[in-house]
C-alpha cells in the first residue's frame, strides 16, 4: 500500500514538473496483470506511431483491466490530446 502511494505521488510530481515537456510513455512493472500489460504495450506502440486516439483507447482498456496501474494512468494523462486525423 505504501509502495503504491509512493508511485502515485512520484507520478504526480512528474506530471507537475513535466507538464509542458513531451514525456515518453511508461511500461508496466514486472508482475502486472497480463491484459493490462498487453494493452499498455499496445498503447505505447500506437503512441510511438503517432496514433493518439488508438494510444488513449489502449491505455483506457489497460486501466479498466487494472485500475491501480499507475503506468497506464500516467500514459493516458500524458498522451497528446491531438487526434490522429490532425497529424497528417
């Protein structure tokens, strides 16, 4: 419980300090739920390809599978709010 709290506090600090900077997405930790990890990794791949809508959808699915996934929550919050259509 305390470890999770530290992760959340650390992520909040990152959000505040790096709000204007582009941040790379975070991978889930070892031992995470396999469905959560799969969606999070797919979200990272979509993020890296510039497919923001798909990236957010995968991050949301990862959070639905495991609402405690700090990495997936961070990735959803920090993903660009642009749509894929506006990237071309």
